C-alpha cells in the first residue's frame, strides 16, 4: 500500500523578528515559527520591522521635501453671532421675515462708558470738524459754523454755539456736560424760532437744528421722535426761507449742500429701516430740497463738505426713491426696470469736476486734487453698485457691479482713506476676497481721525455682518436688499451713513 503524500510546508523567506533579534535558527514556518512556540513566545511574524534611525544617521533618515508654509499676510476674523446664523437660516422663509428675527443688542453708544478723565483745553477736539470732514477752507462748513456761533450773544448764535459744545462733550464722553449743553441749545433754538426769522437768523436756526439732529444720530440712545423732530424742523425752517431766489455761491450754497447731504442719507436710512414711523415717511417724501439741485449751475462741482457733487447726491436720492417703489422682494417690474436703466445711464455719464479756485492747489492730505477726485469717483461707483445690487436686486456676479467694484478697489488701493462711510458700505457687497476686505477695513480705520463723530465704527459693524452673510451663503449668493434691511433693523434708530 503506497504511503500518503504529505503536504509541503510553506516557508518564509526570512526568519521571524524574534529569532533574528536573538540570532538563533528559525524554521521559518508559516504562519508562526516552531521555535517561538517551543519557547512559549508569541511569534512576531515575518513582516518588515521598522525602527527609528539613530541621531545623525543620514542613510536611514526619512525627510519630507515639504517647505513649511508661513502666512505673511494679515487676516481679518469675523465674529459670527447667533443673529447672523438665524438670518441665514430664515432669509428664504417668507414666514419668518425681518420682524420675527431676534436682533442683537445695540452696541454701546458714544455716551457710555465714560472712560476719559479731565482733558486740558489745548486737547479739546475741534467741534466744527466733528460735524463735517476735514477739507480746505474754500466752502468748508466748519468755518461757517464757527462764524455763526460767534456773531453775538443772541439766541440764534447761542443755539449754534451750545450745539457745537454738546457735540464736543459727546465726543469726549462727558455725559453730564453733553446733556447740559444739549438742553441749552434746545432752549436757545426754541427762543429763536419763536421770533420772526430774517436773512441772518434763519441760517443759524437751520444750523442749530442740523447739529442737534447730528447729535441724536451720533448718540444713538435717544428716541425715534427726537431723531425725526430736529431734522424735520431743520428742513421746514430751510424751506420757509426759499421764497427768494437761492444764491448759488457763498454761505447759502454751503448750507444747502450740507443739509442736502444729510437729507439724502437720512432718507437712505429710513428706506432700509424696517420700523419706519409716519413722521419719518414724511421726511423721506419731501422733495423740496432735491428740487434745488436741478437748477443749480454748479451741480457737477465736487463739494469738499460732501465728498462728491450735488448731482451725485441727487442721483442717489432718485435711486432710493426707486427702491421705495419696489413691491416685495422679487425682480422689479418692467416699468421700474426701465427707470433703473435710465438712471444707470445718467450715473455712468456724469462728469464731476473740481472747482477752479486758487486755493485748490493747497496740498494737504484731505484738501487736494489727489484726494477729492478719487473720493468723488468712489461715491459715483458706490451709487452705481447700490442701483444694481440693491434696487435692481442683481447678484454679486453682475457685470455692472463687478466692473464698478474693480475700479473702486483700485482707487481705494491708491488713496487708502475714505472718510465717507457710504462708499465703503456699498463696496462691502462686492468684497469677497480677503485682500479686498482688508482694504475696506483699513480705509475705515484710517478715516476715524478725519471724522471723529462720523459713522465709521457703525459702518464697520454693519459691513462685518454683511460679510458674515456672504460667507454663510457661499456660492449661492446673498440677497442684498433683504440683508441690508435686516442689518439696519438691528439699530434703535435708522443708521446714517453720512
């Protein structure tokens, strides 16, 4: 009977790790060697046994040829709140519109906290420059306010003087003194308007009302009624004196441009503030000031107190009116679209020019050709972006807005400062790249020294909320009209981007 054929054993090519380390014979039996079994050890197997190389052993060192990346650029971090996430989650739900969203608490106003100690008189801020940006003295509103406040000791002069003092102490965070001078200004203004106003006292009453209105906007802790009353009274006083032909040069023209500037941006804030009152609707519907621009012979001249020409302000006012005519959040009607296209053509063809005065050659940071011309162009491009992104409700990829933003960022790269919050706010709608956002933030922070009581800080807060929505939405894009209204609604009074 033949013997059964035994199966051949499969042997490993090398000894197991245990036998190799002990330098003893290994039978190389798979899956484990018999030698380890006889020694009652667990066979470590025949796999490759890796070990760390000795220090300085270049033959066995494994070095990855990867260069460590170190970012040398700046990074701006956004604080995304629960309100930002709530808006993102509910932005497309018609059942949870803006009035149902829980808005965050308003930021601390300029009245709190009181951090400053006594400031020597030499360090007092210039009260006039708190109410307007710096510029040359050709048609500066600052010099006009000073002259109005120092004419005499009558009620009109005191109303302007006390209003300037109230703004100064508000900026210095001296709450008791600020309230004291505010009450003195209101008392002097009441005595002024109770009398018959003439050619000299009427501009003083307008200026005092305007300054008190700016006080309420800067303080942001007053009531909505106070916010509306002072400016509405200012406009009514101004309009009551327009029976005679308006002079297009001198103090009257300077005062007109100043009041018109704030009128347009108050109107802008009212249009995008969800909790409008009837009195605010009346302010927004007034057209008597805007009508003055159509017949103004210098409407295309860049005004240093405005940052742009009167014609650009007029076109912005018309764009706000078109936004107010929109019904719902869908695309505009055919009639409205035609009006938008016509206004866009006017915006693209406006040519703003500098005043041909002798003092225009004075070269300083915010009063020269190198500053006025690019800032006025930024204004023009910002109005164009507003018309396209907000009024027309175009996406961020719109060619009109893309071209305007590209030119605006190039300008901002050169000037590095823009003391007007409105152009920065509109540019934020098109700022997707980190470099563009840093450029906007730098320009806002550089502008704080130019307009101490401007809305740069508030504009920066609103811009960061818009960027949070852009980042949360991603490629799907953000609905600019809806988000702007929601951001404006977080404040107790309509924000002013003047």
